[in-house]
C-alpha cells in the first residue's frame, strides 16, 4: 500500500511536525510512504490513500486542506477547534464572504445527537468522549 502523507514536517515548529517525525518511521515499516512537500495540492499519482494531518495553524495547514479538497482521504484532526485555520483560509486570503458563509453554516453536534453535520457522514458514535468521528463526504 502506498500512502501520500500530508503534514508539516521538521524543521517546521509545529507540534504536528514533531508528531509526524515520530510517526513516519514506524508507518514506513508497514507501508510505502510518500511525504508530500508543503504547498503541493495536486493528488499524488499512484497513492492508494491520502493521509492528511490538520491542525489550527493556517500557515502550517491551509495547503493540506486545499489538497484534501482535490482528493478525499483519511483526516487526522489534531485540534478540537479550528477557527484560526478557517479564518486564515478565508479572511487571510481576503475572502470575508467565505468566512461569513462558513461561520453561518458551522454546526455543533452534542454527543448523542442524531443529526450529522452537512458534508460529513458519521463513521461511529463514541459517546463516551466529547469527540465524534466523521469522514469527509465531499471536497467542500
């Protein structure tokens, strides 16, 4: 299996870069890993799956979200709140209308609720924790 790995990497000062520096060698013992360079948003040819590590810092993670919009994959969310990422990807790109649209459609789903946020499909319901597991249903 070939995995396209999207994440900040050292020397980035992101904690997720440190996490990836520890995870990648272990992952490489199990599968072929192609580390995707920052800024690349096109899908990786020949990859069986794309693995996206997303955090709240738009400087470190906006390019990863842009890539995710082009090819679905497995998303690891490292932060429970990603407001700074959304703000950086909208207002930081001088698109205040997109920010307002995103904020007006934001959805909070309490544990145990039966409603799934638009654009997502539920993959499990671990109500023993605050976090819920969702997979991306579309690239938007």
